[in-house]
C-alpha cells in the first residue's frame, strides 16, 4: 500500500468538517484578493477554503507541486478521484501550523 492509499484510508470526514469550520471563520479575516485567489480553479470549494487559509498565496503553487506526503504526486492531479481527494484532505490536516 502506498502513501496516498494510507492517507485515503485514514481520512475521517468528521475531522475534516471540524477543520473546515475553523477555516471558514479564519478566511473571513483575509483580504478579498487572498480569499479569491483560487476562484478560477475547478476544485471543491471546501478544499479551496482550507488551501487559502493554510497557504494563502502559496496555495496554487502547492496544488501543482510534487508533495512528499503524497508519494511525490501533485495534489491537483489527485483531486480527480475520490480516494485521491481523501488523501489530499488528510495531508492538509496533517500539516503542522
């Protein structure tokens, strides 16, 4: 089993929703420019919110970089499948503050 599969299996929807609620509050304190920096991408709104709060101007770059925790795969490519999306969400949850 590879790292992406492990992350997808360990993903817990309740943990994600709790963190998403926190991010929804935090995003309100950001500038409009920051809040809208991923509007042109066709990805899940929940993931956009977390990415913007987590990374702000680095969010777009992170989506297109090979991420070690995701077996050197690009998050944007993983978002094409349900298990890949779960792995990306779990990876986002594990990034330290």
